[in-house]
């Protein structure tokens, strides 16, 4: 997908939300379309993706048809878009996917697979203990786990740097890291909706 | 019946029968290619360790003491098509795994098409013969059961319950927590 297609998809979801057609929280992606497109150039068929509550672009770039992603969002699953067919899973809980992704990576290695697991984390999630536990285990056991940190500087409304006491406190030696500015609010599309 | 130390012979026999059946249950799961993950699984260390003696080494994975990561790891194994048996020596220790148990393993079938099945094994202790103190002795089985929507909780109070319970857990499409009360046998049959 192109940057323009990704941006247009979220604009469509925003319009549906602002029209009151989605009676569930939505978490729109934005501001890092070019970085994600570059990262997904390394994605191979059969790879797994573990994502966060802000997963729409990850799902699209992992190959889930946009009609299916939209169907799940309209059904109230913006935070938990998933697909067995595409080995794609996301969780609404901060860092909740870390050990699950780790287990899949261990299984792939045991099964002799050449595939990888892509684990997307926000900057606050990357500071959690369980993220570090899983990173350490993956590195020491040489598991095919690739960690991508998307740093927009905060978790929901809490600033990561302020709360942890550093301007940029994230996992050392992660596989991919980028900072970006999210053009959307944490949830919703910027308008107050009267359902 | 003659007494055996501070316990009756009956209670010791019941305890032996209990562990014999646990050992058979682990063998049965191993024959279905289960992978056993936890502490004192691949190495001796707890009362449960002896029950893994007949499980092939390549099916035992000694895991760091990271209970929450351990359960999530097992959920991942299940999502990738394996059959994990997640072992916690005490239910008190399993409290550390509640985020992955309640928010993921239990909820995943409610918000996705994934159906990871994990068999969880844990135990309730007593203060007899050793009193391990208030951080080891609780029975949280009912409280945990009350928080679950899809994962089932099974209490193994007697030896005869063990094999049928594990056979059912193996056949079921959902995850099961099997809770052992072996030490209670000594306490209750004095």
C-alpha cells in the first residue's frame, strides 16, 4: 500500500466515527506511514505480526484486505484487529503481546521455520518490565523476534519521558525504532460525537 | 491402620497414589507431544518434579521465574499449534500471571478467531509438615474461577480424579487450570 492509501483509509474511518456510525473506541494511525512501509518491506509471507491498540496500518501492511480491517473496526474491534489467516494479532493491553509473540517465535524456531515474528510496541510499552524480559529471552535464545518501537512520546495521555525521567527512555538494541507525531487524538477522530 | 510418622498409613498411601496418577497424566500428555514449561520441570526442585521423570527431555522447558511472561509464552506456543502445559508450583505464584490469564488467554476467544489452548498445572499447599508462611498457603481457586469467562478450573481433590481430568483437558477446545491438593490429603486424613 502507498502512504496515500493508508492515510485515506484512516480518513474514511474518521468520517465513519464522526458520523456516529462506530459506537466503539477507535485508535487511528497517522504520522509514520513512510517508516512502516519501509519496515514491512522486510515482512515475508508466513511471518507473524503482534500489534497494539493502534493497529490499522499494521494490519493493512500485513496483507489483511482493507474491507476486512474496516469490517472489524465497524464491529467494535479497532483495538483488537486480528486474522488467523494472516498470522496477525493485536491486544488492547499495554505490552500484552510481548510474551505471546515470544512464544510464537520459540515455536517457529522449534518447528524449523524461516519465518519471523514482528512485535510492535509503543514507547511506554517498551519501558515495561515484561517487554525487557521478553527481549532478553529472545536475544539470549536467538529467537526470530523483531521488535519495532513506535515512539509518539506518550501512552494515552501520559508522557513517557516525563514519567520515566528521561526525554527518550526505550529498549536498548531494539530492531527498529522511530519517533513520530500522531496527528490524531489517542482515541476517536477529534470531534465530540453525540450518539 | 498403623501410623506412619506423624501421618496415618492411609494418608501416605493416598499421597503416593496421587503422585503416581500425576506421573501417569504427565506421561499421557507427553505422548500427545505436549511441551511442559515452568520451574523445576526439567530439573528437580519441587514435589511436582518427580512427576516429569518419564517425560522426554526435549519436551521439558525450564523457564525463568517470570510467571506472567511464562503464561503469555505458552499462549503463543498454542497459537503456533503446539500443546503447552504451563506449570506453577504454587497457586500463590500463579497470581503473578493473572494479567496474561485474565486479559489474554481467557479473553482472546472473545475478541478474535484465535483459540489458544493451554493446560495450566498448579497446587495448593498446606502448613503440614512445613509451614511456608502466608505468601504460599492460600487457595485462590474460587477467586480465579470467578474472574474467568472461557478458561475452566478443575480441583483435583482425590487421586482418582486426576487422569480423567487431564484426559478431558486434552480433548476440550478451551484452556483448563488443574489445581492439585495433594498436601491436603495428609492434613485431612490424619
